[in-house]
């Protein structure tokens, strides 16, 4: 599968094969877990987790009773890992697709960002913001964490950045509800993550 991303399926499959999965915390991370906890009882909310990796966030939500959780990833290994841990996770909610080619119909209510933004070609970050807006219903939310640090020159993910840079990408499409340093990051990421919760204006 050739992707619209700089790094396609073969690249990500090779990283899984060689164990170069530094983004994989092995658990749902605290900023996302705590946000989900305050959503209240499960509803029919349509939730998309792009570049979901092994899908710990999807596993958490699904086992808590949220029925409409969708994950998208280019690497079949990532989706297979989620299916192995959660055998009854709906197969048609496992999308082995390019994020930029996902259909906006029906729209999603919530997009969850966890180490996907830092994995795409930085030249496509404005496209990412626009695509999130297209995939969400008016008033839908984009929430998650972004790296709030620079990694220096890099030829492959992860790619860092600054909140000033990020704000410029999202401002045309979203109202900023939260855009600040995460207070509850995993210890190795303390002070390096920006928690975002943005409301779609389109």
C-alpha cells in the first residue's frame, strides 16, 4: 500500500519488525485516560484514533463500553495487535488506511491524537489540521497530546515542534479550548507534552 504520507506501510511495518517502537508506552497514557474518564457514561459518540499503533486508547474506550471507536493505521501489525488483545473489537472498525484518504461520512464526534501528528511529514501538518476538521462534525473535538519540544534535525519520526507553530496550523479551523502543557504526562515525557482540546468550527 503506497501512502500519501512520507512514511508508508512498508516503513512502519519494518519498525514493528525491528522493535523500533519508542512511541509505544504499552498502556493508555494518563492525559488521555483522564480526559476519557470525565466524558461520563458511554454513548454512541463516534471516536476516531488515527495512527493508533497498538491501540491502547481504543482498547480502554471499548472495554469501558464505548461502541463506536474506530482506529486507523497503515501497519497491519498494529491493528492485529489490538485485535489479538481485544478479540471482539469490531473488525470493521479497524481501518488499514491512509488518514488523509479517510471518508468524512459519517462524520466523527471526537478525534484522539496520540503520537500520530509527530509521525507524519512535517510539510503535511497544515493538511492534518484541515483533514481533522473535515472528518469532524461541526462542534466536534480534536483532543490529545503533541510533543512540545524540538528534536533537532531528523530524517524520520518522531518530529518535534513548538506550540506557536502548531497554533498556526489549527487556528483556521478550530476554537482552542485547552492548549497547554500536560500536567499528568508519563514520567519520561513530563514537561514535553502539550495537551490540546480543540472545537471544530466548520
